[in-house]
C-alpha cells in the first residue's frame, strides 16, 4: 500500500474494553511508522450500551475520521446491526461465531428507535434481523466476513499458558485486534510490541495477551489468509507521542506553571483533572526554575462539592497568588456564572476550561456539541468583558492552555478556554517537537510582592492593569461590589464609571496586544473566493474535505476563528468582504459563530452547514455538504452520518 489511508472501527458494549482496544490499534500503527487519529463514541450509561472507536491511519497526519470504514471489529452482535451499512466494499468484518443466531429484537441494551430504524432498513433489503443473515448479506456484497471461534481460541490460549479459561477471558479484544492486523498486512511482531507498550510493567497480562494475539493471528492466517504486507511508514523508529485532548490540555497547563486546578466531576472534563492528579509533580526547565525560584512544582488538584464552589476555590487560590484554573462542561459553566461576574469585578486571573458537549440541559452527556460559544462570551451578569478562546485541535489546545494562563494573569481577568468532546475523546499522534513549552514563556503580568504601604489594588494605570499582590503580603480589600482604587466599597457614580471603564479598556488593550495569529488562522488558497468559516474541532474535517475539493479543481480557504472575545473584527471583515461565497460550519443549531460575526462585523453569513446528532463531524459528509452548497447554492445543509 503506497498511499495508505485506512479506517477501522471497533464496536462493543460500554465497559467492554473498547478504549483499550482502540489504543492498542493506534499504537500498533504508530510503531509501524504511521500517523493516527482515533475517536471514541460512547453512551452516557456506565455499562452495556453501545460504544465504538473509529481509527484512521495515514502516512500524513489525519485530522478526522471517515465512513465507510475498511474494517469493522464487532465485539458483540449489536455492533453488526448498528454498523453493517458503514463498511466499504472489499473491506472486512470480524465477529464472534457464537453471535450468529442472535436476533436484533433480543438485544436488550439496543434502543427501540435504533431497532426500528435498522429493522426498516433491513426489511427493504430483504434481510432478516438475525446476525447470520446480515453476515450473509455483507458477504454477498463483497465484504470479507471473518468469524472467530473465540471460545476455542481462548481454550487454546489457556492450554498454552497452562492456566484456566477464566484467567485469559479478557484477551478476546486482543484476539480481535490481532485478527484485524493480520487482514491489514501487519506482522504479528508489531502487535506484540503494541501490547508491551500498552501493558508496560504488567508481565502476566502482557504474556497472556501476546499469546492470545499469536493464536488469533495464526487462525486468520491459516483460514482466511493475511493481507498484502504493508510497508513501514515514514515515522518508523522515530520517538513520537499520542495523547487525548484531555491529556494534552493538562500537559499544557502543567507546562504553563499551573499550581491549582479545581473541578467537580462532569463528562467530559473530569479526565483532564484526573490526568493532572496523576502527573502533578514535574521538573521545571532552567528558565522557568530561575523565574519561579524553584526546581520543581506540584499542582494541587481539588474536587469541590459543585461547579460554583470549584470556581470560587480557584478564585481564592488566585487571590492568594497561585496560578489557577478550573475545568467543567456546559451545565457546570451555567452554575459558575455568579463567580465569573465576581472574578471580572474583582479582577481575578483564573482560567475556566470548558469541554463542550451536546446540550441543552443534560442533553447527551457523552456526545459532541458546539453549543456554548455565546454562553461563554456573555457568561456572567452585568458587563463582564473577558477573554474567550477556542482551540481547533490537540496542538492548538496545548499552547492555548499555556497562553490562557498568561493572559489571565497579564490582564487580570477570567479566560474561558473552549474545547469540546471531539477533542477530549480523540487521540492524535504527533512529534515531541510539536509541543515545546519554551515557545510560550510564563508571564505573570504585574505580579509584585513589594508594594509600599499605600497600596491601591485597583489603581488606574496607563494600561488599566493594576499591580497585583497576593493576599497576606499587603493590606487590601477584595469585593464583589463597586469599589474605588483601594477596593473599598463605594456607590459614587463617577468612581463607578471609572472602574467599569477600567475593566473594559484593559480587554480592549488585550485585543491590540495579542498577536493576530493567536486570534484567527487562515488555511488553503489565500486568494480563493470561497471561504469556509468555522471554530473549534470542525477545523480538522474541514481541512480534510478541502483537500478532496481541491482534487476536483475547487479551491477554498478556511477562516478559523480562535479568539471570540475580544473579537478580531477588522481581520475577519477583510476576509469575508473579499469572498464571493462564505459558508459557515458548526455543530450547533443556531450557527452561533455566524451570529457572533454579524454582531461584531455586520456581515451576515447566509450559507450554513450544521450537525446536531451529537456525533463527530466527518470528512466524507462535510465534503459532500460543501460541494452541495457550492454547486447547488443551498442555504442550509444538515449533516447526520454516524451511528
């Protein structure tokens, strides 16, 4: 395979090892020298309901997933019914022969609406809703159907290891992964290395999984044949990294000098806090050590009783001199509104990382959405100017996490960092050089422990940012009420006017001082007359779709807005007003970015593509939607692929 572009889906019950299976497959192809991108879709219940992992493998870095897939690994019967129509011709499906007699109506966790929809589809195809009939249908349509006798393979594994079947029962997922690797033309030694990496330090688990992988690999080789050997990728033998979005934001905060993170567990934000809790001690580089006066730092990760308490604790830490952040999702952000207003009024530097998910309300707690943009920009009652940024991928999220900490302290304001479930749940491979903490030096702003006796905490300066000192170092007043330069409460109208203008003008200064490259990115043909506008994680699938359009002679450019407040109005206006066709792409019903653009520039975007299913935006559906808008001049296209 010279032009490698492989997509594999692993499906099974929630809590059935889908995550570990996906990560094992990701590592296998990274060892082989390829770039990978994988994303997990999972149900909001803890155990039993359907979950799946979509992995894409390329020589160059993939930025999204696509359908149909080249291989489907079905760890249960539900996966076969749910995804039978998402496999491409000449692909394969791997399944356990023990599920062949399963009737779809007997699958308890499967939602009634899903059963009804799939049942109607199968009826139109003349296929009974029984696994064996679906497998027969797929086989007749050119798909390689590989049934694994998992009970027998487990028995053989146990005999080889001289143990019982129960002790090796959890290796069934590894067997399925090994079978897929064989069909894709990867040698068994590579999957063995992946197992060693994934279960590093746990010899008994490694030994049982390696044995299971060999037995499954040999079974496929003897009964179905292995795929055409795949060449090593361009990154073979290079030291590389793979991380989820949750993990890489945590890494960025660590590199940015974070000392306190508070949280209340809410999906999908809590995994970031968990990662920080596991890696909270770290060694500083020479420059940071000199700046901070210590060689090591430790991050205190604290679980609060609710989201409002979490932000208030972070505010308290910041007032005491700590570099603080909190992490949450949409419902948690709602509860934080009162504290956000306080942080704006009291000019407290704190970062609020918001992992967006499908709302409104509890919505779909584990699904994708981009519905909290306007909520974030206008969060807090009263006039609450603040900085709001949105990351489009893992690498951006790493650096944005560091910059957010700097901006919070430099401008003494809350900074809301918008990421989403797509980034949180996806894994991406990258070079170690892609995440260099020295590119964003720590900047604590006007942080001064040596103020005189007459200390004005809210002194009106030329840049509207006051010298900041931690509580306990100097006498000061901190209040949520209107106050004078000392922090003493007053209702004098002129003083109130000065203090509110002070808060607004420092954000205006931030807009002038923060580089345009941190606010907006322009990709593709710089002179193209077709401009696609987006924000957040829609960036990746759009860039992939643009490459497909370019092959057909359709040149486009992508305007990715990264800073929502203060908004880069002049730059955005210039780009949009030099375009003949502008298309907005978002994962929300209101096209909230388009609304924000109109508010800040007066430009109305009339062509829109939206996705509301709670599933990730994918390359293929976005390519079709963009082409439809460009050629047919449709005003609104709703995309909805993905189970």
